[in-house]
């Protein structure tokens, strides 16, 4: 169901759901498992040391240096009696659909990392207090979830929704209860000064991406911007910079 969060086991997470990239059947190498577990352990210790109950957390699952971006995917890490759990949105193996998941840190970092690094930022106490009960409630956490997935979804449209977009729209819902629809959540984000990343993608590249990938579309972008090769989308880097700039979270910290 649209508003139901799914709980994955490690094998299912590794084999069936990825953050907006194609996936093929694979078994993680021993080195990858050890690396993910080590990063998860180090990250848990770092998060515990903050004393926070909710943090924003990111990973580098893909090499995005071509676009001058470092991180590919983020979610909300919530402290529970069982440890840290990541609430985030994942694309189904390069398809045009995505769902919401709860995962442990090891599962979160098992997703074929390009670079074994975690980035996190601690929200202000007020932001944590608003997010924690919302993320604990399956219905509320999924209230603004749109299953139709597009890796480069336009931030100010509602046809599609990518993973990072869900995260900040849900933040808007937590901090502004009247933002109970996606248009209202996006209006709040504009009001708070969120600025998406601008990607310069030529028409030929867009055509190839659209034909070869079900999870990439450009038809939700305004024609004037699209024809100028001006593609705006929600990236991890832009979200982390905005959270600090808007004084909603502290500076970005990393764990290797």
C-alpha cells in the first residue's frame, strides 16, 4: 500500500531495492560485507556520541563527480531501543516505482558503495522533536510518498518523486502541519529557501537516458528550462547545504 513502510531483511535489500540506479542479481563479496559492517559500527558510535534521536544521514552509492556531487542518497536515521534505523525511499531496481523502507545501518551501507563514507548532520532539538513521532508512525511517514519514481524529478512538481525529495517534503510536513499535501510541502520548502541542484544535461543525453532507463524522465520539468538543458533536482549535497544554511541542522560530519 502507498502509505505502508516495508521492513527489509539484509538479503532483500541487497538484491531488490536501490537508490535510483539499475541493479543486477549479485552477491556481495566478503570485502563488501566487512566494509559495510565496519562503516555501520563506526557510524553508530558517531551517532550515539551526538546524543541525538534523529539525524539526516547520507551515503555515496554512485560516482557523481561528473556533476560535482559527492553523495547520492539520504534518509532519516532514528534512534530506537534496537539501535539506529534508517527511514528512506528506495527505487526498485531501475524501475519507475519506489517504496519506503526501514533499515539498519549495515543494510543502508550494503548498497554497493562507491565510496565507504557516511555523512550526517544533527537537526536542531526542535526539528528532531517534530520528526521523531512522525517517522515512528507508518501512516504519517508515508503521507506524502508518491510511488512514481524519477531519479531527476523536478522539485516543484508532483508527477514523480525521488528519494531525497521525499525526505525533505516529509521534513516540511513535520515542521508545518498545514503542509499536508505535496504542493503545500513544496511551497514551505521554497519559503524556507531550499535551492535544488541545477544539472546541465544536453538533449541528446536526456534522450538516451530516457530511452534506456525506466527510472529517468524529464517530462515533469518546465519546457523552458528543459529546452535550455537546465535540469533542477533534489540532491543530497543541496539538502545538506540548505539544512545548515536554514539553521535546521548543524554542519555536515563524516565517518570513513
